[in-house]
């Protein structure tokens, strides 16, 4: 098959959704399919509002995938203005009547990728499938849907829907009128977990068009020895690890407050945070005193090898997030036999089995998170059991081979007359 994928960003952009798209595309190429990915040129999150990339789309071959990157224009006023624009979209969606046309025009800035329509219309190949990703930055998804309908070919959506804890702000950001119209019209909608599937069905997507395809784990890199790595970052064990965008919604601030609470109670633990920090975390961190900054240690974006080196030695991985549809980093932790602590929000409870391969807490419950960390610090047998069960689940369930099998089965269903 000739497959067109459309995504707001693509590696080296450091996001789980972007890694998902690239890994799936590479697996499909290995099976003999032809994949073209049209995406934005951002390599860091801030480029989504600061602007980045070429004036005209550029194409390269990466792991057999033709990747066409389009530039992004700066959003006037930067991130605060873009977030304000997004809030305005949510408010418009809540107005009476059909606001789809207005919202679709407003979505051109989410993110503000240039020449996206031109890049698609210039493609000379005839595709069998258009597969769009990421409902949170939906402009490429909308354009991919429109292109598929113009070409009279099936459209597949993998929304990575962030359904939060119910009808909260996170949920509203993924369930506006124009987004739901796209998902309801898609030939197939591929969820990562049963929780995401059920949530989308509750918002009006036909269960007959929904399927769960899961996620996979990339081969692990060779990682450095732990002792030199800890010495390099001046980290005393034991430590717990957070990996992802270091933001409130991802639970990074809750993780920091939990670690600080444990230290005040006399429990020796350090929190390491790997990933790009957010403005709200930077403000939180700036208010800490020097002793507290020894407990909460943002390390920035590290190499994949160093990330895995630190993962391998961690007491636990923390992902107390309400904006994750899956969380590939959970699989990475389990591959090292490391237990995980996640929030009972979004798609995470559909990945982690409470008390079997990890612990679940309510999003925003800092005392509960502290207690879960303390429980793993104090019980080596529990840590080992949870980590081993997680490793087994990863090896038997979460492989890109299995994901590609399920995705291709959905392609075939969509192509049937």
C-alpha cells in the first residue's frame, strides 16, 4: 500500500506521539509498504509558536520513510497568545449552534504550519490510505482529512485523545465541535487503550469504527554504567524519575511536591526530571530554596542512552499525568524491570494494572503520590514484583509488530467497498 501520514511533528521532536508515528511508519516500510509523512519542521516544543524550518517544504528519506517537513510561522505574542487562542476556541465550541466552520478556520494556528495544503496537493503519488495523528494539535489532522475526502480515499485517525479525568479542561481541548466532526466522519479511529476507545464512543464516535491498536517499544539502546552517570549529574541514590514534558498537566509539579514532602518527613529520595521544562514549572522551581533544589533536579533533554541509564537505576518511574493517552516511557521503564506510578487519568489506567505492574493515584493527589513513592522505597520485593510483571506485559503485548498488524487490519477494513 501507499500510505500518507500527517502529523504536527516528527522526530527529532521529543514527544511520545511523534516517536509513535515514526516507529509505526518504519515498521510499515519494513513490511514493503510505501510511507510518506507530511509534518511540521519543529524540533522543540517552543518552535510551535516561535516558528521554525524552511520557507518551502523539504523532503528527506528517514528509515525508508519519505518525510516532508513544512515550516512554521511565529504566532504573534508567543506561547501565552497561542494558549489564549486555544482557550478562545474552547469557548467558541461551547456556544449554541454549529461552530465547526469557525473553529476549523481558527485551527489553522494549531500549530501554524505553512504550506501544508500545498505540500499535500503537490504529491504526485496516488495513495491508498491517509492516516492522521494528534487531535491536540489538529491542523494537520484536519488537512489530512480534507485531502482524503477530496481524493476519495479512506481516512484513518489516531487522535492520541487526552480525555483527562472526565469533563475537565483537558477533555474539552480534545472534544471541540470540529474535532468531533472529524472523528465521527473518519473511516476508522484507532485508540491506544480501551479507556480511550470508550471515551471516544461516549463523545459520539461509532463503536463500529473504533479499534484499540496499542503501542510498542523501540529496541533499547546501549546505555552507560550507572555510577559515572550519577556522578556526572551529582545524584545520590535512591532516586525516582520523571520523563516527559516537565509541566503541571503531566504531573511534574505534583511529583516535585511529593518528593519534597518525603524529604521533610525524613525519607531520603531525589526526583530527577528528564525533558523540556514548561513556564509554570520554571516559576515553581525558581521559588525553591537551595536545599529543595537538591531534591528536585530538572536535567533537561538527555540523550536516549543517558535516559535509559538513569531509568535502569531508578526506584520508580513517575508519570502522574492527566494528558497522556498511553505513555511509551512506561514500556521503557518496564523493559528495565522498573515499577511505575501513574495518575488515574487519561489512558494510563488502561496500560497500568494497579498493584500488578505499578501503582495508580488520583491526579493532583500529592499525599497519595508521596505514599506510593514511600511504599516502593520501603519494599524491595514489591518493586521487583511490579517491575517483572511490567517487563512480561511489555514483551508479550506491546511490540511494534503487534501494533502494525492491528493497524494494517484496520486499513484493510477501511478499504473495503
